[in-house]
C-alpha cells in the first residue's frame, strides 16, 4: 500500500490505497517514516510524497482511528521526520487532503495540487485535537485566522482559495503533475546533497 522508488537522488513515496481513499493505517505511516529516514540517510536531494487515484489521503483509516490511531504519536513523528530532512520535500497532491494526512503535507517545503483538490481537517467535529505541530505549521503558512477557519470552523477549502491563502504553492493539471515534479527536481538533483541541505538551512 506504500510504494517507493528512487532515481538519481529523487525519492518518490506513493500512498497506494485508492479503494480506501488512501486512508492511512499505523503500519503505512511507519513505513513512510522509515522510507523518509532512509532517503535522508542515503543523501536524497528531493523527496516527493504523492497518492494514487483521485484523493491524496483521507487521513486515518476509520477502523484504526476508532482504536486510537487518530491521536497516536506516529503522525507527529512522521511530520517531524519530513520537516527535518535536508532535501527539497514536495507534496504532490493528486487530490483531496484531509485529516491527519495534512501534517505530512504541511511539513513539506512545497505543496502542488490538482484543480479539484480540497483541504479540510475535521478535528472539531470529530472531537480530536490536531497533532501538536500541525496548527503551528499551518498558521505559519496562512495565518491564525485562516487556520481557525479550517481547524475550528471546519471549512473545506477549494484549491483556488488554498493557493490564494498560501496553503499550496501551485495548481497543476493532473496530466502535468509528473512534468511539474521533474521541473522542480532538476536543480537539486544536479547538486550535492550537502549543498541542497545548506541552502535549505539558510532559508
């Protein structure tokens, strides 16, 4: 359910559970975390997170969420892992991003999305607290009021509005997603991993 590939410093991790809206189990989250750790250790210059089908991820698998996954620390560990990588990290959002899956995308350096993507994080309605770093990272991108629109007022944000807010950085057609990832990856792929990490650290 998690696929990965690497090519010349470009690592791609794909959530491949389209029949369940790419909802995430604890095992899947741990696998993504392990792959991200390996990418960092092996000198990745670019790490891309993406999904299959029409949804990037609906968040936690419902059965596991009821059993405690919704508040498990694995989400926070994964987002911290991604945020701490020295390479360029890109969330290639092939569709809607919801719930706890928001954390891994917020932890990335760049977020690109297809036109039909929507963004929501229904913690108020579900009675859970978001993972600790998610509100802080979201507020750094879009400000506290808009963060409250999502986390407290439960609003579903369309791609155009998400772009205008700064929640995502570019909207691309689904058929152009691969081309866009390739274009973003060219310069870091041609550099040493230490150089990529040094520029990221300066920013």
